[in-house]
C-alpha cells in the first residue's frame, strides 16, 4: 500500500486518543465479514459486475487514489482495508478547511474524495453520480431521516442546498455518500463558567461568546464561513437581522451586517485566538488558556482525557448540523469503478461505523440491527436517545478514571464533564459483552442529548456547504482577524 501523506494531522489525533482500536484483528475481521458488504449482499441488490470483480486475481485489482482527511480514514480503517481486501490504496491527507480546494485544483489526481466543503465540486460538475442500488447498506429505512427529508428540519432554502450537495437524482443516485454526521456547538470549561448540561434543556446561548465576562478567554474556528454562519444564526433568531435565503450562504450585504456586528467585539480583545489545527483547539482548552470556543465535539472528549472537565453546549438557538461524505471524481477512470464501489461500501460497514462512533460521531446508517447489537442497549440509547448510563456518575468515574481517585469524589457537575464514553463503553473494542441493567437517575447522559432534541433546537447546517460568494467571506473574515489587538 502506498501513502502520500501531504498533511498528517492524524499524528495529532492519535496523540489525543482519537484513533486506536484495541480489538484484535481476528475479531475485527470476523465482524466485518459477518456484517460487511460481501458477495451475497451485493448480489442481492444486483450490483452488476460484482462477481467478476471479486474473482479477479490480485494483480488485476486497480489501485484507488484517495484524497481525504484522517478522521474519515484513520490508520485503524486503513489496517482493516488491508486485512479484508487485496486492493491497493494510495492515501493522501489534506487539512479539512482546504480539502475541497485541493480536490478541485486537480480533479484527475484522485478517484475517491472525502468532503470538507464540496459545494464547489458540485457547481463545477466534478463528481460522478453514485447509484444507490450499488450500496447494500444504504437503505432509506436504515438512514437518519434528515438525509431524506431535510425540509422537515430546515428552511426551504437550507433544504434545497442540502439536497443539492447530497443527491444527484433523488432517491436513486447520490452525489456523495454520507459516512458521519453530528451537531456542532461550543466546548466550555465548567470550572470557570456557571453552566452545566441537563437532559432535554438548553444550557446557554452562543451569545456567551460575546459576553465581556469571558474577555480574552474565547476562541473561534479559523474559518470565515463557520464564524459568519454561527453569528448570523443567532442574529436572525434574536431578531437582529433578516437572512433572505440560507444561513449557509449569505448575501454580501448580510455578510457586511455580520462583519459590522463582530468588528467591535474583535477590537475589544474578546477573542483570544482562532484555531486551525485540531490539536491546537484541544491544547488551548485543556491548558485552560481559553474557557470556551466553537469546536468539533471530539475536542471536548479529548480535553476531558487530559483531566480538564469540559462540556459541549446545548445552545439556545441551536447547534448546527453537518455531514461528511465520500464521493467519486468525474475523471476517475472507468476501470477503477468496481474497486471504488467496494471502497464506498467499506465506509458503510459495521467496523467503520463503530470506529466513527468511538470518535464521538454517528454513522449515517444508524438503524441497522447489527450496529445496535454491537453497541448494546446502554451505549446506543446513551448515544442517540438521550438516556443515562446504567451506573451512577460516581461509579462511572471509577470506570473512566481507574487510576485517579481524585476524580471519584469531585462534585457531580464536574464528574459529568469528565465522562469518557470510549472507556466506559469499551466492550465492542475489547470483545466484551455490553453492560446490562437500566438507566440510573444519577447516570451520565450525552451532551446535547438525544437526536430528536438536537433536531428540535437546530436551525441550519454548515458542512459540506460553502457560500456562493465565499471569496467575500474570506475577505471580510481576514479583516476581522486583522482587527484583533496585538
């Protein structure tokens, strides 16, 4: 297998515990064969040419060129691919925020791409349609409803952009195949801020980012699109501005309104910095240099692993939804398409679903029974349905922090902010049976709560969209950063 690691943020992810599975290869292989995309599964949906493909000798297998991001294909997944196929894979990583631009710059340099922002690939007709009937584990009844009915959750303008990124010809052909999704929010440190997360309740407003009480202890993500989207969502929700279309694609006048609102906030020194590399976000919070920031949810998990209590906020006007996906270059050669299809299906397999779940991200096809069985009732209901753990939080601390008794006697508010789901729910990765019992009244619950609650409070999505006038976003965002006090 060939690696072309142009950018290696996975070293950061490994450092903070994102990547490594502890299950033996034999266990992983058995589960993959049992639940994965095998010959019988593909034949059942009539994937043409599949028998010919799997019977081809290894020397005739075509190499796949992958250009993506390590969260979607970490070394655990690469090892699984090598173990279960004979298909050569060339892997190139690029930073999330510039991944789409790199792919668009040379469409012929990759076969399968992973999304950061892929609006520009759609508008430039750079993607091949992907027939749904070639994806055995993509079944409408097994997929999160938002992928089929975004109009039930977003405005008409938002839903139209969402469908355009996902579907080539709904419901038979996809433009991109979602592999993970979530709702992004703020990570905050309850040692310094008087908030906590409670089931079915919002904990704070995004406006706390602008509260002078936290001056110099706030960080944003280093991307204009995210900052302008988050801000415009709050301003619209509170009646301070009108958004004519989708929050994910403001007009230049609307961008100016957001800019003018944020400029005095930036000039005051409210924001300490903007994070670009994942590890920087973790470091700034875990060392308590900042108290809160707009982050991905695994940041909050990894901050906890350093021993710093951290929560992920259920925001008053909602977090934002996003999904990441795989897609196929319009210039990928026809002779590699069977291998590409296998790779797309590999990302929908049970083992990959569980890998994403350990990172803290849901998979797209969450309603498969094998996935529920692998997680167990306690883990699945905690992760998706907002129920509490079967152990009370003080006992959960003994599981999560067996070598640190100081965590066992902290106040409950901080104990909940130190819960480590990948340690507490380790059974899948070490091949143990899941815990049995019933939710405890003092058990831990997942930050932001159930999927239903998150959908209820969410008003917009961001990734993998990109504004139609993104150059203007970048220009105004650079002006904002330049206004930060030296």
